[in-house]
């Protein structure tokens, strides 16, 4: 009599191996804000709990905080949006959540649109740290450049309203000269500083490039300060001669009283 023990054992071992691999996938818990380093972006999203979360990513401001719990490798994927008909009701398992603040220059996704992954390779990705507890990050998206995403730590209180964060993307050091003092940054460094100006007043900003051990004036401006907003200054190499820079300013305003950040889902039975 032929025994079915061996095939049954093989199938059991196979399921145990797959389950073990799934359990070994590092997971992260994070609040994320996105901004595009190039152009407004729509038609992208991230996968979370087997559902698609569509994103509209602006260039001049940060998105509202997006709560993410999933694999440490976060992937931005191309999405396919099916516009609803008058009598169509999207399946709750297929309906994607969207950020509430649309980007300028792109069409907002209708709240009852069906959004699903296009099944293509990721547009951009990043491996998030897994041993730092809950994460708070600003993700700058630049598809086609390395992995396409640069992360900036943004824990609560580290970058409050009324302050500016400067990020040096240049291959040379820069000095940000403010009324409150100089901020010297090596390539790839970032610093937070208050400008040293009163609310609703102007102040002078100058950025110097450090070339061949000499400081070269590369940018200057007279700026208006508001205590109710925070600004991210992206300092990048400019065209032409070495030492020229380009400055991009991203504004982040706190949510209104009736708007709250997305919270982690509450498990059934939890009190």
C-alpha cells in the first residue's frame, strides 16, 4: 500500500518555510511626509495591508502625514486609477486612501475612484531603519536618481514651526548666514535653525559655497518670516561654474484644528 506521508510532509514543510520567511520580513511603523524634488507627481502610491494608498506629491509643500506600517523596504509604485461611473461603487478592498492636500499642477484623485497597482517595477524605493522605534520622516522623491528617495529625520519637536531646515545636496560645504548666526554644513548635511527675526518681519539670508578653502557668495535674498510655518531649504548644485547653487524652498504649515494626522488602526477588541 502506497503511503501519502512523504508528499503531505513536504507540503507542510513548504508552508512552514513560506510562513517563516514572511515572519522574518522586517516591519516598520512610521509617519511620513512626502515632497517631490522635481515636478508634481500623481498616479503613484504605496502598498499597506494589501491595500493601495494613492499619493499626490507636490513640489512646494509637504504632504500631510501618512501613517505607514509595512515592510522596511518602502516602494513607490505606479497606480492605475479607474474613474467611477454614476452607478459604480468601488470595492472597499480596492479603494485607496489619498492625501487630502492635492499638489499644484496635478488633478486630485476622486475619493471614490478605484486605485490599483499597475504591476510595474517600483518608481522609487527606500530601506527604512528597523531598530529606531516609531519613525517620523520627510521623504524627498527624485525618481531616476539612485533609489529615488532621500529621507530626513523629522521627530516631533526637532523642526518646529518658526524654524528652517537646510539640506546641503552640494558636493562641497556651504555656509548659511542668518541674523541668528552662521550654519556651516558639509556635503549631505542638514541643520535646523531659527532665522533670528521677529514674526512678520523681513530678514537677510546669504549662502556661501566653500571652494578651494575660500567662501564664495552664491545666493542672497530678503525673506519674510512667519512663526506659524516651517520651511525646508534644499541647496543643490547650480548650472555652470563650480560653486553655483540652486535653492528650493518647501513650506510646511501645521494642520488646521479640524484636520488630524492619520492614526494607527485600532485592533478589534482593543480598549
